[in-house]
């Protein structure tokens, strides 16, 4: 289980105005995976490892407690409303050997463009990938061409160029591990992360 710092926004922190106490509550992770937060100070440490586990800290003590979703929504409403939207990831697939999207993936571009437009300060990472057919050098180039091509399509659709970065990973990060020279459609892709 990963121990994550409170500053990673997996915990909600409320400083009580004029009081020498605070509350820290571990929120559920977006993907449902287990997480934890270690709260340390001079009086020791408390590990929060279940969703909505909390600790009330004062000058002299740390008191663990179990919160609930309703309490968190009520107590931390202001902090929760200030969080940016969670990142979204889209995977678009290509026809073999080139830079042509499958019909289904082409249709998804409008959804992606709309999400980018709805986020007030969006950042977009476009990462190209290939299957293992061809040389490593050719696949590096093809993955970069795919990523840059999709970036350019998004720019033509109205997305600001300075919001996006495009990179190619070649055949290095396959979704489906294969031997060399295997034509695997799920590895011919571009991943677009919108945050």
C-alpha cells in the first residue's frame, strides 16, 4: 500500500479559525485503489489507511476517528469545491502501419475537444505508441507523428496550442505485451490525458 503525503490532495485538511486544532480525513482514491496517509508530529504518528479515516489534532494530542461521506461533504465543502476536476484519459487507436485513426477513435475527438474547452485551465498530454512491427527507430518516428497529428487536429478544432504537449513512446509501453513483429491493434494508439 502506498503511503502518500497529505499535500497530494488525498486528505482534506481544515484549520479551525482561531483554534489550535485541525482535522485530516483520508478521501477515497479516484480509481478505487487503496491509499494511506501518515500524520506525524511531536506526539507520534497516526496512519490513516481506510477511506474517511480521520485524525483530530490539537496542540497536545492526535485523536483518530472515523468520518463519513456526509460529514466530509458538510465539513469540507469549501475545500472540496476548490479542487480541480480529476484528469481524464482517452485512448485512440490507429489502423495498421500509419497515421489513420479507426472510425470509432475519430468519433471520440469531438468529445475530447469539448472536455478540454470546458476545463478553465486545461493541460493536455498526447502520447503516441506503436505495435512491435517494424524497427525501433521507425516506430519511434511513427509514434511521434501520430501524437503530433492528433495534437494538430485538436488545434484545428480550436484547442490552444500552448495547452498541449505531444510525445512519442514508440513500442516501449505496450498495452498488450507481444513478441517482436507482432501486429497488435491495441498497441497502435495515442493516449490523451486532459487535466
